[in-house]
């Protein structure tokens, strides 16, 4: 393929949001190098090998280029309207046509929109009109756009523009053709441990990039992880709580209230501290990984206050009490990532990802300490199905549901789980459930005392033998050189 045609295709890929500028530069450099060497450059194979996009998505892109151009899009006013959320759809705003509401959060509604000039779909987040009247909300909304604009990573949703039109503040960003991790787990259940590690590594790499720009997310959770179907990539979204570590202002915590989502916040967030760093995101990622493995968040309760208190005071439950096939090394990584003290966690996401990759390859983690035995975690053991999806009697609950109950009242052991109280990890270490471990403690204590008594008896016998031998060695003997007189008969 000629270099000029490569440049045209790469330009179109960037325009349609299929390649980032950095990926485009890398692709063009490879194309020029191949041209200098007189070799053929296969653009499709290159972007596939570099995991920029799948071959199938590239073929679809080529077909879109060959397809005839559609007729000019009529103005939104000429189209039939339907009320969806706050706006009648379709709705034109700042060069974007909103066609469908795809999500809603504390920072406003998110719409699927057509960028009319580029003829591509994007996601547009619009701040509610009532919130737009509050300068604090507007400042926070603008800061989200500024924070996202500094990042360029395949595991982070990329921004396109931020502006105001018709009295509405909006942020246009990359459209992800998929659903959130939270929605996926609500339908399909927990993930296999290898799948969970793969997603955690991708999220960790995205956070590594953000932390490198002195930016922390502060709200990592399954609902803020989007799963892109074409590329099979996990992408971090919703930087509404993001803040630079060098920024001394804290408008999202002005009243010393914790920021983030209660199920995944770090202990320092739960206490309302403002001097946060990247280790806060590491804790939240560890809690998200725990949720992916087990199917429910690590801590539960009737309200947010109870859950926040558990993050601060209670030890992290061992996932092996519920998931028998969870490797010991993975438990070690989770326990280190979710340590109560920041200094006991991973120093950065680079080290966390190295340990996760080691566990995925069947090796022991390098930086995580030995995991606590399952019996050390307080509270009743969780019960989840070991296969994907839910089973009767043990439904997996949506973390965002307000109907969550205290785990000690809502979770009970199923017959299937009772038959598997003993299991073996990938390293061959026997693991007991919390219930079983609690029952055998008195026996272990009695056995220890018996061993002490036996040892004392053995030592006493040895001492007696030594004393007897010593006494025998001290008996008087006939002096040498003197002979007994011999009687001679006459």
C-alpha cells in the first residue's frame, strides 16, 4: 500500500476516533520505516498487532469508507421528537445531535450523540440546568474536562470538547460501544479469576497513566469501567471526582464529607481526609477486583455510614471463603492493595500490575506479603455461585441498589458450599472456611499442650539417664601396681 494511502487511512482513523494521535504517529513511523527498507507495510496487520483495534473493526472501517455518503442530516427541529430525560430528543447542541440517553449520574445525564461535522458518534455529558446555576458544580464539571484533556491512554475514555450552548454546559467524549462492568456483572455474575486479573491490569495501566500526570480519580468502581465490545478494552470513565495531587483546593470535599462511592472508597476517603494520593485509587481498584471475583462488594451494610465504618475498622474478608479457585497469590495482592494504612499498600500502580501479571503467569507476587488465612476475617462467609450468573437462593445484587442489607443477616451458607469447606489453591495450600477454622481452634490448642508435656517427660528421662551414668563412673577401683597377697600352703 502506498505511503500516501496509509496517511489518508490513518487520518480517517483519527478523525473517526478509532486511533489516538499517539497511535497514529506510531503507525506512520512504522509505515515510513517500511517504505525506506523497500518492504510492504500492512496497515491492517500493524494496528491489529499493536492492539490499537481489532481486524474486524478495521474491516468495518474500510467498508464505511467505500459506502456512499448519506444524505445531509436534517435539522433536529424537522425530526419527530420524544421526551427522554431532561431534553426532547433529538436535540442539537454545539455541533452535536443528541439521539439517546445512555446513562445518568451525579454529574448529569450522558447521551449518545452524532457529531454532525465528523459524522461519528460520541458521548455527550450535560450538566443539569439546576446544577449549572451553582458555580461550585460548574467548576467541578469544567475540572473534569480539564483533567481528562491531559490524558491520552487506550484504557481511559478520551475527551473531545467542552463548551456551553443554549445555557447548557456539556462535555463531548469518546463513545464506547459497550456497557459498564457494573451492568455486565449485574446480568452475568462474577468473573473468572483470570478475567478479573486481566481487567484489573488494564484499569491499573490507565490509572498509572493518570497518576503520572499528577491526577487521581477518587471514584474507581465497576460502574465507572466501560467494556468496549469491538476492542475488548476496559476504559476508565467519569473523572467528575478527579483532582490533581498538586491542587490544594478541594471543592468536592469542602464540608469534610467523603467523596467517592461507599462500597469502594479508601479508609482515608471514608474519614473525609483531603490529602489523598494515588494509593487511594489502588485501594478502590482492589475493592473492585474483590467484587469481580466474588460477585458482591467486600463490605455491605444497611446504609453508607455503616459501610464507611467497615472500610475504616474491619479487616478485608478473604475471598477464598466464597471462591474456592482463587489463587493464594491473588489474595495476597488484594490484601496489600486494600491495606488500611496507605504506606502498607502498593507504592504505585506499576508495582500492582507487575504482581497481577505474575499471578496471571502462575508465579508468586513479588511485592505482596503473605496473605492472611481465611479464618482471620471477621463476619459470616459470603456465598456466591462458582459459575457465571446467579443461582436460586443466592442472587447477586447490584451494588447501587438501596435495598442492600447487612451481610450477617442476608447471607447464609448453601448446601453446595458446605460440601466444599476444604479446598486447595493453585499453590497446593489447604484452605479452610471461616466457619470450619473457628471450630478446630480448641483442638489445635489442646494438641499444642500435649506436645509440651511429652517434650518435658523426654527431657526428664534424659536427665535421669545422665545422672545414673555419672554415678557409675565414680565407683572406687583397686589401685594399680598393688597385688593382693597370695597364701602359700606349707
